[in-house]
């Protein structure tokens, strides 16, 4: 079976820098691509901070931190970055046209044998795969925030993804010390098909005056042992991202049970997107 020794990660935001961090920490050379040098430096700074946190907690030693950083090379040119890699993991914003253009460039520049993976949380893997010349080597590799901490990789098998590609990605996830769960490509996969209706229902509780956000979250934290309540989690994920995913579920299944709560729509319209804007269901400094 093909072994991944060099991978490119496209996008150095919250998910991309976490993905680069864990691949490199487990011995895989990383080409990390950002749009410009400033963003590339910022991604490296975040990875360094998260590695320092792990050294502080004695999860890794200082040598492993340095080795991890040494294996990450940053690029601003996607074609150059993917030229000699075994795997490309895309982690850019959730916009189909943006991803389609990017994968068309990657498909031309990456070696014919390279596997192309998307970290998308909601866009169809089958549809993205069909825009490339290697749908059999195209797969979803869906990570969870914070990537260095969360144990799951949801591996999404598109209609044309080969069994060999699934096997390589499952094995790679194990090397990253993650558990791979293989699912079929339907809207929201499993993770967001289950999570987002829960978050939406929590928002309806606030919208209908059943309870305040703090109370809804306390019920789920104390009664169901969730590490974060659904509204705190919605802020952490980003309310715009939650709305996008609910719209994908609503459009994909044409089922009113996925209808986004009007309060969620209103908050996104107001630019109250959660942690990243400092205001959501809670306020953040
Ligand atoms: N890098 C490395 N380590 C990190 C980290 C990072 N970015 N962020 C947190 N950690 C570590 C901390 O060092 C800490 O380690 P110890 O257990 O050794 O002390 C541990 O994670 C817990 O962190 P904190 O003590 O700072 O805070 P906490 O106990 O409140 O936990 C949390 C924070 C891990 C985020 C926890 O609240 C949690 O699990 N929340 C749920 C997160 C979740 O559901 N994520 C999935 C979102 S959905 C998604 O991502 C995909 C999608 O498609 C929408």
C-alpha cells in the first residue's frame, strides 16, 4: 500500500494549521500553502504556539517541537507546493467555486498517483471529485477543531472513490493517532447531519423563549456530559459556518426539519458570528 511521506496542506487557517501540525508531528513532510507570506507566517506562528502548549503540558518534548517545525515548509504558490507530494489536503473556505478552481490547478500540477483530499464539512465529495481527472483518488478527510486534540477523522467516500484510496487514508489517519470512521457521501456526512440539527434546535429554544443560552448549554453540559453546550459550540465553530451547513442539509434533503432557525439567520446577517467576531450567543474579549 502507498505510504504518505510528503503532503501539501492548502490553507493555513484554523483547520489547515491544525492539519499541518499533526501531519508534521507524525513524521510527514508538509508543504503548507497560504495566499501570501503574511498569512503563511501567521499560520506558522499559530502552530508554534500550539506546539509550545504541548511542550508545556509535557505531551511532547522540545526536540519533537523543533523537528515538527523543521518538517513544515510554507509556500504561496500552490502548483509549486503540490509538485512532488503523495497527498494534498485542501482546507480553504467552504465555497464550491473556490474549491473547484483550486482542485483544477492541483489536478494539473500534482503527480498522477497523488491522492486529493478535502477537509470540507459540507460540500459533496462526489461533486468535487468529478471536477478532477482522478475521481478514484479523491476523498473527504474531515478533521475536527481543535485538530491536535480531537480524535476523529471522518473519512468520506465519494461515489467513485476507490477502496485503495480509502485504505491509504484510513492508514494515514491511524498514523496521526486519530480514529478514522468511513462514511458515504451524503449531505452533512454523519457528523454535521447529527450535530447541526442539535445546534439548530438549541437556537430555537432561545428564539422561542424556552431558555437563555447559558441555561440551554448547562442542560447539555451537566445533563449529557457535552464538553461545551451547543450554543457555545456554535460560537466556536462560527455561526456563518453553522448556517452554511444547515442550508446544505436543507437544500440536499428538501426536508423542512433542517430549516435554519430565523434567529441564526438574523445573527449572521448582523455579523455576530461567534468567537471570530467577538460576539455570538456569548461575548468574547
Ligand atoms: N492545540 C493543542 N492542544 C490544544 C489545543 C490546540 N489548538 N486546544 C486545546 N488543547 C488542549 C489543551 O492543552 C488541553 O490539554 P490537557 O487536557 O492536557 O490539559 C486540552 O486540549 C483541553 O483544553 P483546555 O484545558 O484549554 O480547555 P477545555 O478543557 O475547555 O477543552 C476543548 C477545550 C478541547 C475545545 C473542549 O471544550 C471540547 O472538546 N469542545 C468540543 C469541541 C468540538 O466539538 N469540536 C468539534 C467542532 S465541529 C468541527 O470542528 C467540524 C465541523 O464540521 C463543524
